[in-house]
C-alpha cells in the first residue's frame, strides 16, 4: 500500500481562445477539475492499479466531492474537513504551448496538522509519497517532518517530489535537503534538479543528487526522463504527441514510475511506465486520469 499525504485542490483552468484584452473581456475556455499534486499522484496510482491511500484536508463541502473523485479511481481517500477554511483553489492559465502559470490559494491544505493523522493511516503501508508543497508551507512543514520520521521508524520507503522551483528557491536548497534527509527516491524536473544539484551552467550533475538520495529520477520534458542510482543509469525518450495541457504531467509520471518501480525495481521499465502515464495526461484537459 502506498500512502500519499498532501494537497488536494479545486483546479480552475483558463485557456484563452483569443489574444488577451487587458482591462476588458477575453473569450476563454474555463473548467474546474479536481487537482492538487499529491491527490493527482494518488489518483494516477489508483488508476494504474497500485493500492493507494490518500490523506488530505478540504473544506466542509469538499469531502464528498473529492472523496468520490479519488474513490472512483480506486483510492482509499481519508479526507479531513476543515470547519472554517474552504478547499484549496488554483487558477491555471494555459499559454499557446499548453504550459501553465498558477495562482494558488492553499486554504484548507495549510490547516493539515499532525492531529489529523490517525495511526490507522499506516495500516498495510510500505511506501510513503510526499510533495514539496507540504514541506514549503510553514504551517504543514511539521506534518511532513513527522511523516518522514514515522515512515523511517516503520521501515517504510519514502519518495519526494520537489514540486516547485519558485518555492524551492524561497525556502532554500539546504533546508529542503535537510527536511527530506532519509528519503529513498527524489523525482524532480530538470529545473528542480538544477537547483538541488547547485548547477550554474548548462550541465546538471545527477550524480551529485545521488549523494543525497539513493535513487534519483529526473523528468526532462520533451527529452524524456533519466534514472540514477548507485552504478545504474537509465533513460527513456519522450513520445511525440500533441500536447493539450501539461497540468499534472509530473504527478502522472511519478505515479507511473512508482507503480512499476515498487513492483519490479526495474529502472528502465519504471521510466517507461512513468512516461506512458505522463503521455496520457498531456493529451487531455485536467490533471487526473
């Protein structure tokens, strides 16, 4: 069983259908879909058949809505309702390249506390996955640190997705490395890997990252993804597909990788599985399967 703890969000995606008219109206396609990096990863894991449990906090109106969305893809969703704060919301604007800019209101996500984590969430769990957002928020950093300690004490494996270059710069790389010390696997994208490795030029030394984490998987966008662990190196290329929306692609990749990696420990097969999940994600609107 994979335990995923972290953000669950209402994504509001905005795709302009014409050049933006400042201070006036612009025709656009606007859709609200379930999101949140951690919840997205859990949803893809469940969709891919991996036994998955998700824990997160939502507004009172979000328990049924988000619980059903996760349950529909096979996830054991254990959502905590905040009596005051609404469910987190992100407004995503999509550009002509289907990439996105995000405006974030963490709302109930920031209210998750250690007291919300019942001991039963660990039942049958042999892997924990966390995203950087839980570490970056000062209100939930104690939760992330508690989960890492609890996983280590139970012999549970840990993976971490750094999630955000902006927040990583704000909090500082050294702090992030200290917070995630003991994690077995890190899954950054290329820019996050550049920051974590302290790269100042075009070359990123993945081996330096492997000094901090036993297993490193870096997503390379259109170039595919690479794995570094011990003496093993593996890489896959990205398929050439028409990109509609990149939202959630990294989460889908992480889920695809984990679902195969935890079953076979085969890096090349796991990279291929992650790439296939990400491919499906970018060819549709929204971040979930």
